[in-house]
């Protein structure tokens, strides 16, 4: 079945550091890929998405590129802020099933 | 996007009792989903609920334990039956607007079973 693997956290960075959170997937067909963010005490929010190979999703300074050859969708940000502290989930949606398959989540802690 | 509300936002329940969680969407949607997020864990799909048909449950989840209703295109309920402490989790509903597209999540219901 489909699966998503994320790097384990927590990831601790200083403010303005560069962020990379790795995400790789296994899926049949041509899934859509997503990053969701969960701030402390809140629900999940869609951060960005990509629906086909080589697409780049971007939002709030975050970006991720759909790499079919490496089955990856790594999340990056050039300069993190304290307010980016949250749990980040990589997910895929296989068009055939419509359900979302989530990775394990990566907690990001940004220190001033 | 979609505006999704859930009730209750949190509850503390005794083992052996049942709790019904409501999910309300601000517009009509075909597919609604119920997820469970156990403490410190990722999300696991419980079931998919389409209006006018029986919910489809994922492996490990059964209708007797998690009955779901979907009476119309803007509303759904999930009941957690005969609760045990292992049911302590955040329960989230979500909706999908475009087939194969992104899902939008409600704020979640934090359930603690004592």
C-alpha cells in the first residue's frame, strides 16, 4: 500500500537558519503530495501541495518540489522564525482512493 | 478552503460510555473523512463517509466501535462507543473539495478517557 516516511524529530534550529525536512513516499499511480502544519493546540492546516512531477509548491516562505525520480517531496525554508515552531506532516493522496496517507510528523522547534 | 467546526472541542469521559462528535461544514461536500491522532502520533484514517451510503472503514476500525452518520452534505457524526483509555486521542474530521485534491481539517476533538 501507499506509505510516507519523514525524518524523525525533533528538529531544533536557531532563528534564521535553513530548514530541510525530508519526505519520501511509496505509492502506485501518480499521487498528489502535500505538506500540512499543526501549530500547538490547533488542527491541521494545508501548507502547500504539488499534483504532478516537477511541480513546486510554495507558501509562507516554505517550498517543496515533487521529485518522481527520487519519490521525494522535501520541505525547505531559507530562514525560519520562532513562529514556525510546529509539527509538519507530509502526506499523499492517491487519486484512486482519495484518502490521505500521512507520514509520522516532524516537530520543528525554532529558538530565538 | 472550507470552514469546518467540530463539537465538542474536548471532553473527559469515563470508560464504558460513548461520545458523539459532530462535524459541520460551511458548504456542501461529497466526501468527509474521520481521522484519529493518538498522543504524539500521526493521523490514521478511521473511515470515509459519503452522503447516502454506508461509511467505508479502514483496517482495524469497525462500525460497532465507531458508528458514523452522514445525514446530509454538510454534516457528519462519529461516535466512539464503549470507550477505554486507549481511545484517548484527538479525533478530526476533514473534507475534500476536489477529487484527489487537498483536504481541509476541522479543529479536532480532544478526548480523554479515564
